[in-house]
């Protein structure tokens, strides 16, 4: 608790206070963001994955998961030139240019992103956790209603779990384990998750909208 209190004290001193959000797919990051927007917003929201989505749009490619994942390879191409992740650099540049008082950066997936937005910029890291079976059920449901995720509607539980073994998924799990706050979200009802969000925002001194 002492470590968290010190982190919050340092966080409050920052000109731009960052809430960094991390969690495996279907853990509830979108639910978190929607709840914050409704009850605490407007808060600046920056997605590291927005860059590949914009590239896909320019190239007139479908915004499917496999396309967006492939476009993350742009980082590897540009790293010898930039010396850093192009997508991390983009979000950092936006923060430095706009200087919001409070911003949510989503979704922290790599050690480099963690170092930039949690360590260097002294952000508070909020991790979201949910059991694999719950997340699998959400993936199936999402795949049936969202065109860009339709490939998820037919995956088996084994296929879902095989993806959990990918290096990036393991890296995300490690980052969540280092979060200042970890919010469990395996409940069928969202009220418990909402209460956990409220508790974090109270600890950070962020008041609800009137």
C-alpha cells in the first residue's frame, strides 16, 4: 500500500496525469472506458492501436484483427530509423503537444510501452483481469455482432487459449501483474466491476460528473 501511495503522490505532481490501462483481450477495457466517459469524463483517451487502424483506413483495408496485428510490424521496420516504437512515439508526441490535465492511454502491451507511460511519465497503471472462459464467451458474442471481429465467432476454446500462449499475450499478463490496481472482471453482472472502478477513481482523487 505504501508503494501505491507514493506512486499516487508522484502522479498528482505531473502536469499530465496518465492512467495507463492494460489487460488481455475481452477482459473489459472497453467497459472501463465507457464507464469512465459516462461518469467521470470527458477524459482524454489515446489508443496505441489507433495508428495501425489509421494505416488500414488509408490503405482501404478491412479493420480485421489479423490486418491490424500485421500492421504492428511497421514498428519493426521503423525501429532502426527511430530507435523506438513508432506507435509509442506517436502517443507521446500527442501528449506533449496537447498537454491534457488527465489522459487515459490504452492499451499497454509491451515493456517499452510500460517504461514510457508508467515509469518515465509516472502514470498509474490499472490492470483488468478476467478468467479465460469468461473472456472466451465475450469473444464469441462480439464476433457475432461486430463485423471486424467476425473471425472470433467461430473460434474454439482451444484456439482461443492457443493465442494466450503467444509472446505478446504473456507480456500483457506480466504487465497486469505489475499494475498499481488490478480490477477483477469475471462477474456476470457489471455492478461489482463498476464499484471497483469507482474505488480506484476515489483513490486517485477524481470526482464523478455532476
